[in-house]
C-alpha cells in the first residue's frame, strides 16, 4: 500500500470521527455557513456569528472548508484553511473580515512583494470559484481523546499534524491555503501566478506528496509519545553517534577544557565561535540541498536538534533535546533562501549560514548578543546553556543537523514526512518527553516552561 493512500486513510478516519460526525449529528449546528451574500454587502451568517460567540477561552482547532454535496463520507469534506486559537470568537471574526476585504478577486493586484497573493486572497479565490458555501468547524481539543495518529495531542501540535496530512494529499493542492507547515516552495509558486493557482489547468506537481508516496511505512507499536520520541532518536541521532564514519556528536561551539566558549570579532561585535567541525557539517549538509544557481531536487532543507547528553555512551533516554528547528533551502520570495546563499555560492561568510549564522537574526548571532548584553532575544537559551555572567557552558552542547531525507530518516509516527511537516511532529514529541528542557517557544503549549518560566541571564562583562 502506498504512503499516499495510507495518509489519506489517516485523514479520512480523523474527519469521519470529528467533523463529519458533527455534520451528520442533529445535536450540533454543523455545517455552519460563513458568508451571507444575499445583501448589497457581504456579511456573516447568523449561524456563523452564533457559532463563534458561543465559546469562551479554550484550546481550539478550527477548519474552514467546502462540501461536495450530497455529503456521503470524508471525501466530500474539502479543507481550505486549518488553524488553532485560544480565542475562537475573535479569530473567526478576523477571518471573515479579511475574507470580505479580499473580495472580489478581480480587484487583486500583484505588487511584486512576497506575500502579495496571501492566504486570504487564496481563500477568497476558492470561495468565489466554488459552487459550495464556505463553512467553519470548531472543536475544543480537550474534547478529543486522540489526534489523527492515535495519541493525545494539544492544539499547536494538532494544527501541524493536520496541515501535514492535507498537504500530503494532492487532491487538495489548489484549494488549501495554509502557509505554515507547508514547504516554502508552495507559497513561492503561488506567488508567481496569483489567483490562477486555483485553476484546474495550472500544472504544478506536489513534489513532497509524489516523493513520499513511493516510500514504505513503518509499523509503530509504542504506547505513548515519549516512547515515540525515544524510538525516533534511536533511529537518527543515536544511530549517527554510533556510526564510525560520522563525527557525531559534534559540539556546537569551540571551547576550552572548562567549556568556556571561544569568541571572534565581527565588526564591532563579539560573537561566540562555532566549532570547526559543526561549520564543516553545516556546509556538507547544506550542499546536499543547494547548488550555485538554486535548489537541488530531493532534499528541501536541513533539520536540526540542539541537544545535550547524560552519558558518554548515550542511549535514546540520555539525549536531552534543547531546541528543534529547520532551515528550508527554498525561499518564499526567491527560489534560493537567503539562509543558504553563503553555502550555495561557496562564500566564506557565515552571517546567515542555514539559520546558525553570526548575524543579528540568526541563532548564534542572537545568542551572542544576549550573552554579551546587546539584546535579549535568546534569553532562554543563555539562561539554560551558560553559567550566569560568563560564556562558560553548563554542559557540552551538541548540534545534530542533516539534510532532511525521508528515505534515510523516518517520520516519528511511521509515515514518511516532508521537512516542514516533521519539525512540528518532533517538537510535540520532544515536549512530551522533556518539557522542562525544550526551549522551543512555538509549536508548544502557551503554558509550556519555555513560555511561562521567568528566564534570567546576567550578561558577560569586560570580555570574561
């Protein structure tokens, strides 16, 4: 059985037991139409207004969708946009207003900037060209026993899971308007054609779905998300640590024997120095994604895990994740992301350096500015990784970074996953296993320690 069919089954089963169940139930108001176009101006339907106002604060997932009527099964539910929020009344009001302002699509003009054809332009195009009304569905995530893969979930993680499933099903390519958790390639290509993207005669291959559909599915038997995390770590980070042909684990920074990080000077700024080994690894893996003129076919970018170890001979339970992220080779405005230009063009500079560069908007640069008191963007990192008032690491800190290849590395739920999909899946699992240690602020709950703890760091003074 192909992966495409299997992910389709996961999606269909989730739709059947959630939104479709609500549509078919007499105890719920679903389906709830969004737009009343009977007057001289568009307005919200009374049903939509009542639906959104009938809920207080909470953890909500919502979906804007079309129906292919008569509705006989999950295949007739067509997702247009998926989101999460703690204030569904305000969010749904905002969606209606933005949709109304984007209509009619005949007035859309490309101003040449990235995002000129945005998600609301896309939703408006779908609404205007569809024979179906646009509907809204909302669920309190606390009322869901499990998410689509059969494990408990929270709203931020569930959004990423749902978007990943939908993008993996090519039948939704034209109508699905999400920009987050889909590859940068997609909004880049949308921006070239604007509202014509929705037309049936526009040819554009869903490269991610096509590639994943040819890959096998691994059976997952573990009982909880913590075990899923350890299983993934064993097949990836631990495998590479135990591979004699690899240099892992690779320290992120160049340090002395006391773990004091070396520095270098860039202009008037002092910057923490990455290790030569990690610079070599970043360039090696980045070269697998890009060439001088653009992006290579296949690997679409880098996945990375910042981690520490509790043992010299680590098992999966000894790998402590501190941060999980990605760097996509495709840019949203230009084909080649600015994060990869230095690598693609063999430049010596490392300002952006696949997101680990020394510049003010990249990981090492922001951390350096925090450690030396210039800014505080990486306050949580400085507080957790460094001794107060010094550039001495509390523990050796490593970076696992690879060109994401679903053929070589498994998706954590057994299904091959593309780069923009696998990142939120892994963040959700790492948060389950190591909530006190994970420093991601996004794709984790609002009350996660990374978002609720009062981090403090006394900056380094006089170069110490």
